[in-house]
């Protein structure tokens, strides 16, 4: 029997938001999330310039905040980079690392993602390590090999204790921003594979939270989150509307009842 893990729903705003509209969104999310029970955790990962705003508006609420990337370096002459410690200065709890958009558009390698994971942990944050296959990889039967390799690169640089502190998000590239989510069965199948890989690293790692991401909506969230190895979601587009995001958080609560 798998241990009951708490659900987690994290919004990834990507490169969206402006000061005025963020204020409304953050305030509404904080107010709505306060009604959640059953240990459902909620977070939002905002663009760097809005980290202080997130801290100001979410501080004292049940909603945590975080960033969408961190530098692989601790500090130094790396123009344009943001160190994990800097995000931690603003109370960030989560750092997304290895999102497929960064792997694809910024050529981030598996090793670089592993270094970023380590930096986030060293700064006291929870890295949300994203893994996922492209449609072509799925169609050629390479899904497990691709996500397995992405995950192994991260686990390789972490101790068992460190690895037990990460969150993993399975985000099939073909499901991101397309409106076409993986089916609950497809997602569960990959999550079970990822869970087994984590268990290979040690008993403490077997129960890390595994999120699904890719076109999660209020309509499909509960079925996805009801799968035995899906512990919540990483939400893109739907996290920009408080009503939709809160409905997805509610679905996580319903799924854990
Ligand atoms: P969408 O929910 O917009 O498909 O994005 C998913 C995602 O990439 C979250 O990190």
C-alpha cells in the first residue's frame, strides 16, 4: 500500500503578469486557498520581478511562492542570472528547475538541471524538477527512457536525504499549453514508473510528491489527482485565473478525501 501523501498544487505563471493584475490574482488566490483542508498545499511561481510582491501579498497566507528557475551557480559574474539565495531572500519556497521550455529554448542539459536542483536545495528551497517527453519520443516508445534519464541525472548528484526533499513534475511536452492533457491513465502509468525509479534511490525518496503538468483544467483535475501516484499538479495557463486555479486546488482536496 502506498502511503497517503499530501496534495500540492503549484501555479507556474511563466512570463505572464503585471503589477496591477498580479495584486488582484494573488489576493484572490490567498483568500480562496484559506478555505482548503486535508493538508492541500498551494504555491505560485512568479516571474522574478514580482517575487517581492508575492511575498508582500502572500506572506501570512496559506499560499507559498517561488520562482521558475535558478542559476546553476552560487554567485559571481553571470550577467542576467538569478541565484537561488537571492530568491530565498524573498521567502521563496519553490524553485521550478528543468522546465521543458528552458530545456528546449535555453538548451538546458540534464546536468545543468541537476546543478540547479542542488542550488535550490542548498538555498533551503524545494526544487520542482520537471521531466517529460516530446510527442515524437512518445510515439517512438521512448517515454520511459527519456524521463528516466532526466530524473537519473538529478538523483545522481543528490544524497538520499537531499533527494527526499525534492518534488518531481511529470510534464509531457505535447500536453503543455495545447489544451490536450494526458489521460489520467497515461499520466499514472508514467508516474508509477517515476515512483519506482525514486524508490530505487532509497525508501525515503519513494514518497516524494509527484505532480502532473500539462493542460490541467478544473474539468480534468480531479480525475488526474485521484490517481494513486499523482500528488497534485503544476499548472500553467489555468493558474492565471483565480477561479480556475482555485477550482483545481479544490479538486486536489476532493481527490484526497
Ligand atoms: P499548461 O497548464 O498551460 O499546459 O502549462 C503546464 C506547464 O508547463 C506548467 O509548468
